[in-house]
């Protein structure tokens, strides 16, 4: 499954959830998609997402996982569950078993947040490990594309296939290897033995609140698992400084200016642009005037702020904000803690883990850690439409490291996953009732049943498609049902062979 902002060769599917870009086409599909298909993967479809990667409305005006075109997505473990993060559909699809894995995008938390809240694994790679070419952008300086999968091993397979240099994305030229590692080979049970791991308590404590006690209890238990697996834990291993309000203010400037510039570049590259939209101003006007976009119930606050700034991402204000954030995220943040305490990696509850790596372009891997207990009080999202916290909703633990340390982090995450197997403790509310294997197996039977069914004369009272044939083991008893089955199968065959 692909996030809706990742361009695919089938038309009408790269719209970031908005009607504004429905019908727009691109010259080629995203590089990461081509890499996966070259490795033998079959693209089943597009997953819903938060419209424009949650870069349109203020939190109280919209909701995670909503888009005008895709509607409202929900998490898999509680009725009306907030799926968390813009790549929510990618996580939910994997969680309920619709696909082995999916591709998702992250600017700040949009892979790891929905992955943790849907009991799956998410890898936010080092900036530059995977190409962003033909991915609708938010920030050239923070956007990444990564896998979401049921297990660390599945995620490692996807990352191995999609990583690598791309002439269409200059940031990939910074990779320190000609060919990326085989990340599957890093999935070793003893990987935690001898690892030096730190706990940046000041980066965790800032985000603690009324709903985090169950997460922290599970986190403390996880530290014991990691210790008994042979790791050396330094606790605390604090960030040299952690000024989140300053980080947030600077990030607003960086993302706002990057989005305005990146969106204009993307729109100018379109092969067809049916609505004639060439800038954020155009997109805003379209959104305000198309009733399907639900304006003003879902506002354009973020876009209004971006347009009001009247600066570019090359302006001194934007550059200074970016440089200040890099210092806080690197030498005053993750890299500073790793260096000071001579560590291999940091671990944090996923809800607190993603802010600094997003700014510095560092990798994060989240794996399942636990579930809110049965007596948890329900907490609604800011809009009051979905359940943000509730009984049985999952949460995760995150492994953070230096640039290009995915190989080591995957090993650590795998070793923890195999010792805990938290994912198996609870199933999602729904699961598929139909398997692709059943579809393929049914084709031979469908052909046989149609060929051997008695010839019947057409009558107005009983159209051909409603004529009965011998009932099969799958319960199909009319030509309409068999024809529908065959159409679905041959559509899949055609799609996978292109």
C-alpha cells in the first residue's frame, strides 16, 4: 500500500487526499515505488492520509487521518480511534492485514505515530537514505519515506528494496555507501548483547501528562528486558539541553517556508493540472470554494499563516531558524547525548521520540510496547470527533541513532521485538474476510463452473448475469458473481504485470 502523496503510475491517485489535485498527472512514478516493484513487490493500492499531511488546519479544526477525498480514517483497536499522524492509512492497512507492508512519509512523526497507535513497526529513515522524488512535499529539509510493516523483519525487507541513491533527489548522494546494506541480515536475536543504550529523561519528562502513566510503566519494564538481553543502559543520558518551545517556533518557520516553495515546484512539474493550480494561494482559494473540502468547518489556518509570513525558505529568517534547530537537535540533542555518554543508541517512548530526529534527519524505529489497560478513561481528540486515548489502544517504544545507523537500530529493535512479541497480545477490531490466495484459487474453479454449466436460454425475466450455475465451494451461484470474481482477478494480474 502507498501513502496517497506518493506518486504511482495509475492516474488520479496522487492528490494528498485533496480534490484540488484529482486528475493531475506526473511524468513518472516515485523512485521508491519503482524500486519496490523492481524487487518484485505488488502495489495493491493507495492508503488514505491526513489531507496535505496535516499541513492545512489547526488541530481543533481538523483531525488525524481525514481528507476530503478519502474521508475519515480510524485506528484499528478502539471504536472511532484516532489513527494519529498523516500516514495513518498506511499503518491501519498493515495493522488489519490488508497488506504485508506499506510506504509512508514523515516530516515530523507521521510514520512512527500511526505505527505505534496501530500496533505495527515503523521505520523513519535517515534523511537521504530513501528518495523523495515524485512525493508531494512538505519540507525538503525534513521529509522522508519509510516502511510500515507487521514485523521488524518485514520492514527491513521493504527498506532494503527502497533505499539507495537517486539522481532525482540530491540528498541521496550523501549516502556513505554505493549500495545500501541488506537490512534483513541485521535481524539477529543477540543484537542487544553489548549494546550501549541511553535514556534521555529530559526529552521524555517534558511530554508526560495525565494519560502517559501506562506507557511509562511499560517502558520501565522494557528497560529490564533490554538489560537482561545484555545491553548496558545509561539512565539518565539526558540531552545537553531541551528547549521544546524554541524548537516548535523554529520548526513552524522552517516547515511553512519549505512547503510554500516545495509545493510550487511540485505543481510546476505536473504533466496535467486540470484545476490550473500553481501555488499555495491557488490551492487555498480552491479549497475554500469546493464544498467537498468542508471549509470553513475544517479551516486553512496553516496555509493562511504560511502566506502571511511573506518570506521564502532561502530568507535569513528561515535559514537562521533551521540552523538553530539543527544545533538543538544534533549537538544539544541526540548526537550530543550519544557522544557524551559513548552510546550506540537512545530509547524513548514513541510519543516523545520523533521531534529531534525529524529536525536533524536522524533515523527512528518504533515497535509495539503495550496497550492502554481496560480501565483507561476515554480522551477525545481536540476536535471532539475521535478517541485519542482509550482501553486497548496500542503504544510503542522507539530506538534512535546517528545518521545511517539503520542497520544497528534494526538489530536492536528486532532483538526487543522477539523477546516481547507484544503485537500478539491483542488483535484489531476488524480483519479481512477475503484473501488474495482465495481469489487466485477460485479462478480455476470459476472457469470450470462456467464451462460446464448447462446452456440456458436468455430471457428478459432472467438476464444472463443472473442465471444460476452449480454452486461452488465459495458460495458463488450466479454468472454475475463469477464474472465479478474473474474481473477482480484479471485486474490484479494486469496491475502486477505492468
